[in-house]
C-alpha cells in the first residue's frame, strides 16, 4: 500500500534532505550509516534501484503518483511518498521539478579499486576533476564507449552529487567505480599490480598519438585524465607508462576533459 504523505508544512524536518541539506551534509562522513544522495526522474531512480541502492523517501508532483511514477512507487515498497501540487513543490526546492520525481537513497558502501578492476580491461582514472557536470559527462561516455570501471583520486568530486547523477543519466549506477585513498604513487602501484599499463592523456613534447598501434594491443589499459584547466600533474605523467595526445588543429590547445575522455574511450577501447 503506497504511503502517500501530503505536504502542508514546508519546514517539516523530513523534507530537509530535498531542500536544506548541503551535499557535504548529505554525505555525512562522520556518520556514514546515515549518508544519503538524491536521484531525479523515474528512469534514473530505476537504475539506482537496479544497482541495489536503498530508497528512503520519494518526493513528486501529485499527478505522477498514478502516472509515470506508479511502477516506481510499487518497487520502493512502503517508504513515504511526499507530494503536493507543482507550485508548492517549486517553493520547497527553489525550482520547478522538471522531471517530476525525486528520491532520497542510502549511499552504498564504497568499492575498492581491486574489486571494480578484477575483470576489467579498460578503466578510466580521473585526477582531481571537481566539476560535477564533467564527472557526470565522463561517466556517461565511459558507459557508452566501453570503459569497465572508473577510478577517482581523493580530490575528485562525488559521482553521487545530485548534478553529477543527473548529467550522467544514471550511468553512475551502471559503471563500477571506486576512489583511491592516495594518489598518485599508491594508486599507480595498485594499477600496475592489477596488470594495467597506464596512459596519461597530456599534450607534452614526447606524447604519442592516440592512434599509436602500441596502445591498441595493450591487454589492460588505464586511461588517466587530469583536472580542469591544469590537466594532469607532472608527477603523474612521469610515472605513467605512456603519455598520449589527441592531435589538435586550428591552433586549439586542448579539449574539455569530458570531451577528451569520450575521444580517448572510443579510440582506446578494448578490441
């Protein structure tokens, strides 16, 4: 039986997760058992459920209860389904619910690099990427273009950030990912121990072209992408097996990291 809760008090504490908690508060690092994240739209929420994420509550426009969210409510069991008309919900969230449905979910236990790479042939490594839009776009490209896993350095932003999840179209729940505790030394040693050769994407004088035949025949390859603006740290580049460039024309010095990732994932995918 759906647990439908009509919203009348916008200050109700159970609604804080949707409107008044920061991303840092949602992550609740001091109390990981309470950590949450927010997903948007029935499709993306469905991907999260498929991945085993646990729903806590739903927030939606009233018309979706018997409409496009009906099957989702059924899947989520008896959790609270908070609802009101569009105007009131817009006051709560500060913007129209263009996708109509939000879901608060428990954060899953973190994976290890070893577990997500166990059967992988191609992985993406993201160094210090802090823009949530870029993280979401990279995950979407990784899912579409054959990456088996994504690994993040400690300073990367959270893939379960609300905007990152939205931009990824739910692929953060489809591509396994993990975060290194330290980088680059320990992280690169872990990759080497797992049998990966590492390809640093960087425009240096000694870079090889992305279509170099040596890259195509590597059995296990980690494609390392650097932070917005500065790119990869020089120490990271020096410790990777290859330094790889995407040749540019018209005097363009580089691509946005998400665009560069898409090109690299396609060209360097496992054959």
